[in-house]
């Protein structure tokens, strides 16, 4: 039985970080340390609404038109394109000042940021996939 309340880092639980189908927590080495350090930097609540995804779970989102998730999402572990485990989370965020604080602290730590009206996507594509850092926007009809 999966203990969804298990604390994986000092501030984040398996419910937040684990794949919703299996509860597995599989991130690129060092990513969760960076996320935890970011949480300490901002000293604000960070509710993770989407953490790592198994390939099967990610495929479910890809197949669901409500999400338009990427088949090579950085949320996915055993990622066939990048050969890495997950290096992305989404954090609930609707407050403009909290959004500024989170984006400032995240970019200072090298994270890339996707801005959605209801959440921020945070990933470390530069460290783990060798991609240039970016800030991108979601259209409001895309949930994640
Ligand atoms: Zn995301």
C-alpha cells in the first residue's frame, strides 16, 4: 500500500512528488535538492500539483485533450528522449506577488518556468537535458 503522506523531502510529500498511478518518486539526481532549496529560498507555501509521471501516466495525459501534455515531458521518468528521470514539477500559483517571488527565486537557481494562470511549471532542463533556460506561457485552456 502506498503511503501518499510520506515526506520525501522536508517540505514535499509522495502525494505531491510521486507519479499519481504508482506513487513512484523518480527524479534526476539532485533535482529534488534544488526544489527543496528553492522552497527554503522563497519561504512560501509551494503546493506541487504535478510531480513526476510514469511513462504510462504521461501517455494518459498526452491522450487527454484537456492537458496537451508533451510525449517527451520533463515530468516523465525513464524519459526516452532525454535518457533521464523527471526534472519538473508544477506548483499551484495564482497570486501575482507570489508568482513574482517564485519566478525570481526559481530563475536565480537556473530553473526554467512555464507560466499558467493557475500554476507555475518549474523544470531544470539546462542541468539535466542540456537545453537553454526558458520562460514560456501556457494558453489558459491547457491545464498542464
Ligand atoms: Zn509542468
